[in-house]
């Protein structure tokens, strides 16, 4: 039961933090490009890479890795925004967003992992 509580608490804080950060980014930028989702996902990839490289204990992994990062990052929003670019035939945005999201996410996770690799 404690494991479920750790994941739930992490998810609660991750969702709130993601919402707040997304709203802040949207307020300071005026772009048709989904900068908020991109920054959240790249940051989440980096932090999850760091967490993995730290070889964190079960409680930290459950709270931050599964709960917080699971709610903070957003694969579904990434997909929805890509579908919207596709439907509007905004090929430049679609290709750029896909490339930066996937390549940037993998690179950020790798860098985070290597920073704490022991």
C-alpha cells in the first residue's frame, strides 16, 4: 500500500507542477509551436535520466520516477499536437517537433544518466 501512496503523491505533485509550468510558458511566449510541452518533456527526460543514473532507492524511484515524472511528462499531448500539425498540413512544425521531441528527449535522458552514472 505504501508503494501506491508514493506513486499517487508523486503523480499529484508532477501534474500540478506540469500544469503550472505549462501555463507560465504559455504566458511568456506567443508561438504556434508547442514550446511548453516540448520543454516539459525534454526536462522530464533529463531528470528521469539523472534519477536512473543515480541508482535511486525504491521509494525515490516510485515517487519521482514513476509518480512525478509520469504525471509531469506528457506523451499524449505530444501526440495530439502532432496530429493537429498533420491535420493543418503544417509539415515544417510537425517534422521539427517530432525531431526535437524524440532526439532531444533521448539526448537529454542520456546526458542526465551520464551526469550521475556511478
